[in-house]
């Protein structure tokens, strides 16, 4: 019987013990058999611990037990897709129909999804995301914003960006930024190279990313601010991130599976489901991204979930909106990194759960005492085929349609309650 966490004490059950699981602890080096003890909505112990007398027990059946995924940077609150993918919390980008630049909008976004899913709004750095006038960041933080974001765009005005970083630093908030120099990227829909030239697509050089990163790192150095580059996708970009980290700057970066497993050739035949922002890169850059995951340069893997219907995607390539529905495939695709020997499953959970939670400053994504009891049971070898027509998401715009994958979430717990 599943007993809601807030009813256990009244029913004489003080502790829930998850037993017979293989724990993918982000703080550990490898999968280990162990137990997780939960009181209320919090983890109290994990690992080789004894089950208290009278505790309710849940048998994990030898499945992998991992922290619920914390998705850092999604564009829609899409609970069915998040539940399918084992995502228990997500940071919502400010790019909404009404940009999240107002206290009321932040409060509304933070309420969406509860109790079985938590949204952590990212406050717009500037009013209307126009890159000019600073939004009321402090007031939005008080209303529930967990970070500050530039949205899908880079703030071209260096003076404005300096003020954003200075203000956010004083509030202890991380600035989440898009890394493409808008002067170079313009209205380009592809990365310069053979594929874009052959298809006649408007394109921009990959160095647009490195230029944006280089400037923003200099401003972060000036202000001491914490900065997260939401998507870094080029070898040169990763080199800049490595150097900034070696210098001791508070710099982190993320990536989504599309840039790890696809290159710019995926847009051949004008496949709009592969129209992304930033655009897919060369095979050389894809390999550089895999190396950046392996050597620890990448801190976060995000779904960048952005469901887009036919009205946005069934258009000429240049007119189609960028974005992909990524929540349902995030875990399964990322598990390829484990199978390929690039990371352990424990390290993968650091990238998918612990690090995003740390950047957002939420007590989740780990098995540490006091952490939120957000857990998933995973069968990492369960095979299935991605089918864009059967996805739980609001739309099935995935470039991985018909791709066979492995890894399914079998059970999900949010705040000590199974849903």
C-alpha cells in the first residue's frame, strides 16, 4: 500500500524504506545495492543502512533507484512528458507567451504542476526579454524565481549584461545565458558548412558561439557572478569553458542529447524536427561535445524540452520554429553515454539531477540527508522505439523519431509519494 508522506505519522508509520534497489547515488562512484530511508517528504539516510522496526517497505526489485531528474531549461510545463522521462523538477525558461518578467507570472509558473511536479521559474533578465531594460529581478526572486535568464537570445549590449550579472551576483542567483553572438548568428537557421551550402540554407559560422562565451566570461570575471551557459555545442566553446573553470570562475555549462548524438547532416531533406537553436554542429564539434562530457567540462544535460505542433514545424525549413520535444528521451538517450563508457551511471545522475539542483539552489537531486524524496525506479536496459506519433508530450517534434533506445522509468516518487 502506498501511504502519502504526510499521512504516515497519523497512521503510525514514521519511516518508508526502499529496499532491494541498486542506488545510482550522484555522490558515489558506482552502482551499489542499498536502502533509502524516507521520513515525510525528505530522505534521511541512504546506502548500507538498517531498516527501522515498523517501517513501511517498498521493494525496488533490483531496479536502479536514482534521484528524480532536474531539467535545467525547458520551454513548457508538460507534465505527461516529464513523468514519462522521470523528470520531477524543471527550470522553466522565461520565453513564454508572456515573458516571465513580472512577479505575478513567476508566482503563477511556480504553482504549475504541483504536487506531483515542481516548476522552478527562471526570471527574465530584461523586460520583455528585449535585452535593454533590467527586469525586477529581486522581486521575482522573492516570488520564487530560482535563476535569471536571457532566454533564447544573447544580450548584445555589454553594458546591460554587466548590470544583469552584477545585480544577480548580489542576490546570489545564477545567470543562465544563450551563447550565440547575435551579430553573426542573425537569422541563420544552420551552421556554416557543406550541408547548409548544399541545401541553400541561411547559415552562420560556429564561432558565433565562442564569441558570445568569450565576452560573457570576461563580464563574469569582472562581476564575480555565477553564470551557466545553457547549451555549449562547439569544441572552441568547450575550450573557453575549461579555461574559465581552471581560473576558478563560477562558470558552468550544459548540453542536450541532440548535440551529442546528431550532427548537421540531420537537417538533410530539410527535416524541420532537426531545426534547433543553436543549430546542429559539425561531426568534429559533436565529438568534442562527447569529450567534454567525458572529461567533466559539461555540468548539466538538459532536455531543452520545447514541444512544437504542426503549425510551427510543418513549414519550410527557414520558417519553422526551432526546438524539439526532449523530455521523454532525455534519460534513455543519455544512458548511451554509460553504455559507451564515457561516464558512470552515478556521474550521469550528477549531470541530470545533482548539478542542476545545485545551480538552482534547491535541496534535491541527491540521496543526501534532508534532500527532497524525489526518486525514480529505472530499468536501464528496457528497449523501446521513439515514436513521434505516440509521445506523451504536447507535440512529438523529435529528431530521434523511430530510433531504438534503452532505458525506461518504471516508477516515480515526488516528495515521498509515489504517483
